[in-house]
């Protein structure tokens, strides 16, 4: 029996991996701030505010993509509800940002503007404590986590899987979006939260704040990556991939898939919540359209483009898709949907392993060529020697593709 | 009762018996006076007189053509000046007529009186129209009461009479005579219109410490009457909600039938299914445009032509999708889901480029507009009735196709056990394409139906994929009966919840219900019996 490729790829982080992590960390906290704050705007290495915000936003998306990869790539569960967890994290932290506006809103009231508009006199009960930074940060993790846990418990317990699970998560997200669109829900309805002024007392638009938020995004992404690698390399990860590939057999051996799925599902949702919490102060707005069905499916395409079951791949996937989105929507807005649609179709048809798989394939082919050349040379040297069998099995990744789909 | 009315009208001073050729001088004096109360009394008297002179004078009042010239009241009609009393031309025309002023309430009264006078018209249609207009808005009813009495006495028509009875009763509610009010309340209690209930409600309300209605008997009668009306309203209300629910359900059914087939046969969710609805709706739009430009005489029948066109266009698009994309993803249902989502995006954008991003206008043909009035508050629109019948027809055809044809047998065989079906010679690949085509075609039919009641735009399909999949989930895979029950049940339940909690909460409740439901029955209501393990 073949070892699933995912396990081979992620056998720990290794010294080179840690070196890369350290390098990225230093770059994010030292080089980028320097390039943004110190260099004059005319300097070719200057990083503009636009770039910082855009990359910061994409980093948050990348965290979501990695979280999605954990559940989809390694658990074989396609969630169409990750947009909800992301938005819930954003809303939780957004409450803090709304409270930080204080009396600087258009109505100069103690409560957020939209509540004044609804003629509310005081904050509803679920807003209590939201003036505390830590409480909101906790909410940003706990609310998506709790909802994911409850939902996942019932879904996994009745062994809902495959497309059923996907559609049910989609229905959940859709219902939540409708709920948040209501003004009476108390989260700003259609407009959501916006016009933030401060975070922890610092101006939210100050370059220093942006740089810190950027650094935090990079840190969160690295942390997610390290956590993901550790999880996958552990015994837990082995059982999880086994459940993905043959759930019934794993059950027959005596494991209960419920716990494994539920754990990775909840962790994934909490990571999304954190990403949402970092996303909102950088983008400056959160509204119910973040929970739209289309958004959640787009998360899946980031992972698919990057390569499922590779953890690093989805980061590139999120980057590629979102950068092209930025480019298309400014240059050819009417063709963006064509591009995105074709991306969905072509990637699933011709690139089931994503960019990471393509990279692995190219590397494997090179190795094969090298081995072949070596064999030829050997054969030329010793004519009587038997042929070496063709080296690496180029079909290895299919193990993931066939079952993980 | 009649006697009472007569006495009452006589008591006002100028009874029906007092009709003369000329307008009474007291009335003219009242109109000419500066006091609005006097004017009001005079208008009431005119309304009551109800003869040709009074009608002319009222019309003139409403046109602001009445003036005072010296000691005479005149009607100014262009160059001519007429005597207000009898309409004779005055020669020579008096100098400097001073036109009299009306305030708003007076004007309302004049208009009401004019409408009421039309009740006495010879033309039956005009009488009916006038009666209906008064029913909708009567203004000051008490002043018109004598006129209603008169009209009722003359009226022979069976359609108009009940309306007049109701008008009379409504007008009598303001009467100072408690016995008259009691009678009126009892008459109104036989109605089953929400408007009448609204009229009766103030009678049993308290204003401060005292009741608005001083007489206890009348209050009691009003209470009974409201209860009786409520009882009748409840049933027609319920019937109305059930009907809108069934109508929503029949749309869901059309959307879900196709999905049930494709999901049943291939186990893939076609996320572009909603866009196939959109394709069908745009086909209807295209046929409408074609008929308008080429066959304007038959434009009312474009819907009939749109049905086959939409079926084949959507089926062609579906089969193309199956051949080019879905076929290559067999055994990877989650990736199929993503790829078909991509297809849906492409279709949406294509529709935007072809037809524009705005919604297009698809008109109901004349024979589908209007409705059947079953009760005061229950009217069934024709377009919805046609759609319910249409989805019943489609259901029948699909049932026959699935159960009585060789193709249907193959489709069922592949649904139940694909490898075994292949082993006994069913061409599974071709069946897949055909089944996908049929499912897509049915979605196209759903699109035609939808175009008659909803907006047609590029995004119209997006909202239906979750709903129709919910129907499939509820009903169980590959089960026609399940899909029918699930669609109708979901439709009716949604409409009742909407009435009770509002549209958004209703939607959320339904979704929550389905999520809980599949905890208990992951196979749906009507599960295929069998033992499968992967």
C-alpha cells in the first residue's frame, strides 16, 4: 500500500522550513516597516499604503485558505461555510472597533450610529463587554468555534458527508447572511460596521498601526502553518487522512471519526475567526455580504488552485486568485467572472493538485530525467547490466485526488 | 326600518317627498352663506334631493363654477351664466359674479354626494362602479344616508343591491339613533370583508373611560359581528396562504425535479442548476421579443411557444456541460460541485453580456393576468394558477417518462446501481448525458414559469440552488413522490411562517428545520431501501 502523499510532504517542518519561517518573520516585522515608513515615496523599494493593505488583506485570506486546507485537504470535508466563520470573527472584533469610535460618530452618541438610527437607547445585551479588546478577541475565536462545534457535532454524528455536508454548510451560511442583513439583529444590517477610528487608542489609519497589523497577519499565517504542519505530522493527522481516504475502514479498526473531524473542523473555524478579526481593521468594513454563498465557495477555489493537502499551496492559491481579482476588477471588470468561472472549471479538470502539485510534478519529471540519464550513462558503461526500473511514480498525488475529492 | 328612515329624512327637513323642479331657496341661501356649517347642510340637502337640478349644482360646486351675483346664486359656464335654482340661462348676465369658496371637508362631501348621485344613474355599469367606489371611500356617510335609502328602493339589480345594503349600513353607523346603529351592525356582521371589520372595530374600543359607542346592545352586536367576520376571514385567509404556499411549492418542484434526477443519477450537485432556470427564463424573454416583432397577432401565446424552446435550450446547455466538464469529474463529487459553480459564474456573466445586467421585462399574456375572486380577501391570480397546473403537468410527464419508458427504466437502473446496470448492457455514459439533459430541460421549464411571476435577470437563479437542494434533501434522492411532498410542504410551511414571523426569520427557521431534520433522517423522507456501504 502506498503512503498518502500528504504525509510524505509534511514530515515535520525540518531545519530549512524553520529557517524560512524565521526569514519571513523578520522580513514582515523589520523590512516591510522600514520600506513603508522610512523610505521616501519616490524610492523604488518603497511599499505604499495600498500595497500594505492589499497584502495584509490577502494574508488574512491565506490564513482562511490554510484553515480550509486542513479540513478539506486532510479531512476530505468541503466546507462552504468558512466565509461565515471568517465574518463572525470579523463581526466580533468589529464590535470592539465600533465601541472605540466612542462619541466621534455622526450622531455623537454613546452607542454606534446605526443604533441611533434604529432609535435604540442602549446597547443590547450581547454587546456588553465589547469595549474590552481582549473580550472581543476571545469572542472572535470562541463564537465561530462554538458554532462550528455545535453544527459539526450534529452533522458528523449523523455521518453527513460529501456534498450533503457542503450544501448544509452553505445553507447555514445563507441563513446567517439573511439574519445579519436584518437591522433588528443589532449588527448594522445592510451596512455592517464601518468608519472605524481607533484600535487600542491608536488611530486605525496611521501607517504605524497598519504596519503592526500587517506584521500580526504574517505572524498569524506562520502560526497557522506551524500548527497545521504539527497537526498533520502527528498521529492525529495520520488518522485524519485515513478517515478522508476510507472512513468506514477506519471505523472498523476502532476509531471514532466524529472526534477527529469535529476537532479539525472546530480548529479550522477558530483560525478563520482570528483571520476575520485581523481582516476587519485592515479593510475597514465588515458587512453581511462577506457571508454570501459566493464568498465561501471562492475560499475553496483558493485551496484548489494552490493545491489541496499541501498547506503551503493554498497560501499561493489565495495570493494568485486575489491578486488576479484585484487586477481584473480594475482593468476588465466584465471579464472577472469569466476568469473566475474558468479557473474553477480548469483547475478541477486539469490541475487537481493545484500549483503545488504542478511544482511537484515538474520536480518529479526532472528527477526522472536525471535518473534516466544516469541509467543510460550506466548502461553505456556496462552494456550487460539490466535496466533500472523507471524512478518515481508520477501518479503518487492521485491518492489524494481520488479520495479527497 | 324603512319607516324610521323616512321619518328621519323628513326630520332633516327636505325629505324625498320634497323633490321639486327647482332647488329650494333655503338650500341656495345656505350655499351662498359665509358659514361652512350652513354650506354643509345645503350640500347634504342637495345630495338628498338627488334630482337633475341638484346634480347640476353639485357638479358645478365641484368644478368651482358656482358664484353669487347680487341676491342670486348662479352657475358660471363659460360665457353663459345660469340660474343655480333651475339651470335657465340668465339674460342679461348679472355683473361681477363672486365665486363661492369650498374648504376641503366640504369638497369631499360634494364629491361623495356626486358619487352617490351616480347610484341613481340609468346605466347599470355606472351604478355598480359608483357603489364600489363609495364602498372603498365614503367620506361623510351620514349625509349620504337618505340617498342610499333612495337608491336601495329603486335598485333592482342583484349585484348592486348587496353593496347598497352594506353602504346603507355603513352610513347608518354614524346615526344618532341607537336602534338604527344596531340594525346596521347586524347587517354588517354578515359581510366577510376585512374593511367592514375595520369599520366595526372602533365601536368596541374605549376612548378614555367611556366607550366610543354609548349603547351596550350595539357594542355587544358589534362584538358578535366581528367574531362572525373573523370566523369567515380565517378560512379564506388560510386558504389564501395555502394557495400561495402551493404556488411557491410548485416553483420549487420545477426547480427541484431536475436536480433530483441529476443528483440521483450521478450523485453530483449541479451548482449551475439555478442558471439553467435563468436560461429558461431568458428563452421566454427571447420568444416574447420574437413574437412581438414577427407575430404581433399571437403575442399572447408566446408563453406556449417558450415552453418547448426553453426545454430544448436548457437541455442543450445542460448536455454540453455534462459532455465537456462533468463527465470528466466522475467519482469526484466535491470537485464537480466546484466546477459547476464555475459554470454558473460563466453563464451569469454570459447572460449579462448578452442581455445586459439589468432585469428584463417579461409580461404576462392577457389570458394569464387577473384572477379568480373566491372571497372578499381571497383572489387567486391566473398566472399562479397556470403555474400550479403547469408543474402538475410537468410532474405527470416526468413520471410517465421515468416509469413507462425504456429510457426511464435505464435512468432508474443507473440511479440504483450503476455498475450492475452497466453489466447488463445499459449504456451508462449515454444515459448520464440524457438524464442530465432532461434534468436541465425541466429546469428550463421552471425558468419559463418563474419568468411569469418573478424578475428575470442574470442573478435570478442564484437564490434557487439552496432551496431546490433542500427539497431534494427533504424528499430523498431519486424519489419523485418525495420531491413533490417536500416541495409543496416546504412551500406551504414557508408561507405560513412568513405570515407569522416575517420572510427572513421564516427562511432561517426552515433552514434550521432542515438541518435538524437530516440529523434524524439523512436519507430524506422517502429513502430508497437498500444496504450500501462505501
